[in-house]
C-alpha cells in the first residue's frame, strides 16, 4: 500500500509542478496570503466540510435500511455514530489510495462489525456513488451555464464533456442493470446468483426512499459550496456563491480521475485553471486552491487517523470478547 501511495503522490507532485511551471507565480506572495488566512473563516470551511460527513453517513444508512443487507430480522445496523466512524475510515483510505479504494474498505468494515451481506452492502455503496455522480454532473453543467453563460463550451468544454460522459455512463449502467436484472440472474451460474441478488437489492433498494436521499444529497453538496466559499474568503478572495459552488463541484468531479488519491495534483491544477478563467489573480487562485485542499484533503490525514486508532482498538476488544 505504501509503495502505491508514494507512487501516486510523486505523480501528484509532478502534475502540480507542471501546472505551476506554466504560471508566472511569486511563491512568496502565495505563502504570505496563506499565512494571513482568517482563522474564523478557515474554521467555517472545516465545519462545513466535516458537517457533511454525518449527512453522508445518514444517507448511507437510509439506503442500507431498504437494501435487505441484514442476514436476519434479529440483526441490527450500527447506530449513526458507528456508521459515521466507518464512513470516515473509508474516506481516509480514499485519501491514501487512488481509484476510490475506500469504498471497498468501508464495505469490509461494515461487514466485519455487523455481519451484513457483503454483496448487498457493496450495492448500497454503488447506489450512493451513483447518486453523487449524477448530482455532481448535473449541477456542474447547470452552474457552469450560470457562471459562463453562452461561453460555457468555449471556456470549459473538457470539464463539461467529462461531467456529461460520467452522467451518461452512470445512467446507462443503472438503467441496463435494472431492466435486465431478471435475465442477468438466469444467465449467471447458480453459485453467483445469490451474490447478484444481494448486489441488486443493495443497488435498487434505496429507490423507495429517493426523495429523502435527494434531499440529503442536496444538503451535502450545498455544504461543499460553503466550504469553498469560506476557504476563498479566508485568503481575501470574495467569490459569488455560484462560482464557489462551481469550483467545489469541479474539485469533486476531478477526484473521479483515478490517477492519484482523491485527485491530488489534478484537483489543484483544475481549480486554479477555473479561477484564472474567471479573472482571479494567479497568486490568489493558487492560494485558494491550496487552502481548500488543506481543508478537504490534508486535514483528513490529520483528523481521521485517531479515529482509525480508536476503531482498531474497539475491533481488538470485540475480537477478544468473542474468543
């Protein structure tokens, strides 16, 4: 794991260095702006970011409740605090390894803690990620049009195409899987039919609670916009909320690029590029991108490891009691 992390971070550094080399940038100005960042606004950014985590865990629980992931009626899903802890640990792994490996890890943790069906739980994670990708892609195009107007395709064509392709791919996969779910079961070997049944229960069980899931998703992405708005304001850059929201959406969109953990290097380069397109000075654009990533990436590597240590200790106690 550590070898993959080191390689990913080296690639991230190379991407970031290449992006910065194309700017006429005075690093001392960036450092000075970061050192002058207002602590109160930085705290608001952190609260908005971590305030979305309980909402994410709640949304996951809503999906799990309808997924038939529990092996029997006597079993119980973990309480929301425990589910939040599992979610944070998965988020930490996403920040350490590329390709969203943390989603698989939190599936494993939930299975280990509660004995839920692995296939159903993985289906709920896919449904949750699909909800986010559809919301992210749709909102990015909408807010891109609000910010750029008729210049959208001239100024942000590659990002818009990436967002639309993601939305189209997710929609096609979900639609085909749902339409052919009965036929697919018949085509599978007997040994795999139970696994697929659990997967599709997790994937489509949450549809019954779609209004609540949509409401939670909207609240989550609103907090993402608040996070970026407050981070920019902390270094003296006042952005219209629509612009801050678009930048936060772009940052999340670029984390789907599976080259580096949580898109490190790719996200910063993309956000700086967007802010430059909007007329923000180079030093200020870089300062905003760095501060926002301190909140949305690097803080996870500081705040969540103690949660991991506590969870590991609980697992050891639980295993000792069972023995």
